[in-house]
């Protein structure tokens, strides 16, 4: 009987302790949101990055300006340590604006297009050739060299509208852009055009990285969805060989150049050699200001440290804001960061990345087991519910944090998950400008990332 009373007493004390912890956490999270929503700097800092620095293509002068400015910004907040981490990055330049025309007998229709990142240029006089429309890379195999050689291949598979989330829809169509030019070159195509990767029907071409996969380099460009539909409709009406394309682009790849990851730290009071990383990528494509991709992410990462500093929170673990360079080229900055962390024998317990836009926060994706996710939802879901960002699901594999997992298998990778319905309207296009970022949404995202960082710092995640 006495043993039963002892056990019941222990359970009651544990319950009371858990309740007290939840109340303390709830009050701290409220303090985080109040600071950001009343006094946040994310929106003003993003305005400066977009309007005073502008597009930040890896290897460019503007990327260099972004590094210098963001380092000074973090220094101005008085973080415990701010420094640069050197990394060699790709240097590709677009050159003069692209030109494209549909040739249909005596008719001429202007196309809106943009070279894909990493593409070669056309000859100075441009390219004129018959165009064939395909829906998949597999169709190249069925056509073979006989059906492809000497032609311009037009990949026109749209996003699957039945997919609810933006990222899975994007991934379902992205092989056309990334692998299409190399696969078409293997069969003798002289150029590739792809349908822009977006749900929207508009006149903004969406660029992005591609690779030749060891095949001969051929010019590759993205058509706006309006131009893609125009071209597709005409091809369907005409006989084989009647529709031709003229296009010209002037891009080239230059030798790699030195650039930098920009890193700010708040030193941990108990576990200074254990790290929680929050980050996004500082580089962007050259067509616009890189507001949502990924100016919002890097400014949210800086804001996590600024909020902690402002409200006087002393973290147990060292918190890092990392502004990664060259994510758009596959992650040279991320690889460098992971390599240096391994060399320095750092222990990273978690890494949070924001790289899906600065839209309304919905929650997070965690690289944990089902058991770990259940614990997260049990312990933390209710804390985020008042802020409508309580969706906690399996995931956690964004480019800049994924490299940490290769040498640190215990690190928990986490993706910040905003509403995804508008992201691919602007992604990699000239429409990715500051004016398309909502101040309130950006600040709510920064606060939710800070709140999660606080919880991990206090309690860690048991996977």
C-alpha cells in the first residue's frame, strides 16, 4: 500500500512539473511573438537586401555586397561572434537578354524565355530549328536519335494540379529542367526548352539550375507558361516539321570564385560546444530580388538571434544563424559548412532551414522517427496552436542543412513549413520581389522559428 502511494505521489509530481514547464514555455513563446510582432526587424532588413543589394547570383558583385552587408548587420546586433566562412562557388553569367520567336510559315510570335542556370549560350546568330514537344524524359528513349537529332526539344509537362502541396508538385516536374538538357543532348538535340515550373499561367519564365550529365552542352531555356501554351497549341494544329523556333541567349560559365557563408552566434551557457543552426541561403537567381527565395529565410534566421538578444534569453546551447552561399548551384556553401563542422568536431543537435518562402507559417517538418514525431506533437503542438503553426510532420531535408546529416547522423533536420500555394508563382522568376512579401506573414514565420529554437534549446528532441 505504501509503495502504491509512493508511485502515485511520484506521478503527480511529474505531472505538476510538466504543467509548470509548459506554462513557462508558453509565456516565453508569447514573449518571442510580442517582440517580433511589435518591434521586428525582418521586414525592414529584407527591404534593404532586396532594394539596396538586389539579385545575388553566386559569384556576382551583388553576392559580394550581400556578404558584406549581412555581416555588418549581425555585428550591429552585438551577437557574441560574427564571421565569414570562405567557399569557392560557381560563377555563371546570363549576358544580354534572351530572344525567342515561333516561326510558323510567314507568321512570327514572340516567346518569353530565360536561360537555365549553367546553360551554354547559342551561337552569336542564334539557333533556328524544328521543335518537338515531349511530356517526359522517357519519350526521348522511344524517339531515339532518329526522332531527336538536330531538333529543339520542348518539355511541356505541367505541375500536377491534384497535388495539394507546392513542393511535391515541383519535384514531380523538376526532372525536365535539371536533367532534360543532358538527356536530350545524348540523342543529338541542338537545344532544349522547358515549361516553367509553376502552377501559374503567366508571362514570367522561371529559371533554375540544370546539368548536362556528361553529355555535350546544348543551350537550354525556360518558357513562361503563357508562351509554353502558345507553342504547344500551335504544334498540335500543325503537321510535323512545320513549327520552328528561333532563339538566342548569351550566357556563359566563368571560373569559380571565392565567396562566403556569413555566420552569427550566441554562445551557449551550458553546452557551448553543441550547436543549433538556423539558416537560409543568401544567394539568389539574377532575374529579380530573391525576396522569397531566399531573402525571407536569411532575414528570419538573423531575427532568431536578434529576438533572443533583445529579450535577454541566454541559450544553453550555442545558436548559429547561417546565411549559406550558392544553394542555387547545389549547395557549395552548405558542403563547406558541414565539412568545417566535421573538421572542428562540432556536435550539432538540430538544424532548422527556411527556404520555402516567407508566407504564413503552418508548422515544421522534422527528420525524426514516427516515435520522435509523436513526442514532438504531444509536447509542443499545443504551444504552437494559438499561433496557427502547429502542423508537425515528417520531413526535414532542405539542401543547406541536409549535408550535416552525412557526417552527423544524430542531428535533427527541420524544415520551416509556410503555406506553399503562392511560392511557385514567384520562385526563380522576375516576380520574386520585395513587394510580394507580406510583413505580417514574414514576422509570424520568424517568431515561430525562434519559438522552436527555444524549445529545442531547453528540451532537445528525443528521436
